[in-house]
C-alpha cells in the first residue's frame, strides 16, 4: 500500500498520484457514463512498488462510487481486471 492520495485531475482526464516529485497516472476518455481507461503511466523511477495496481484500485473505487462504468483500453488495465474479477461489474 502506498501513502499517496488519488487525485482526479478532470482538466487533463487523469487520475494521478504525486510521489517524490513524480506523477504516475491513469488517463481516460469519458464517453457518456463510461470512462475509457486509455493509458497507465508510472515513471521508471517509481517502478516495482505496486503503484500501477494502487492507481487501478483507486480508479475502480471512484468509478463505482460515482455510479459510472469503465472500459479498459490499456493492456495493463485489461490484465488487472482479468486478475481481479471483482471489478468486472464495472465494465460498460
């Protein structure tokens, strides 16, 4: 578990963490009530800490809390949902 707050940067269509001067993020395109999750980016300096997974969990919780759906359009998120079927109900 990382110690960072998930920030929803709606101006840039991103969910991001601010960690050690870096901003790992998940980028999305909103189409109606569906967020198409297009990119997961974690700078190599932060690699191997489970940050991408924590980003995914945070985004899934926010999508669910807002009553939205999501569509993985990024290979990392596709694999994440396959490994964590509890989030399949959010597919839209």
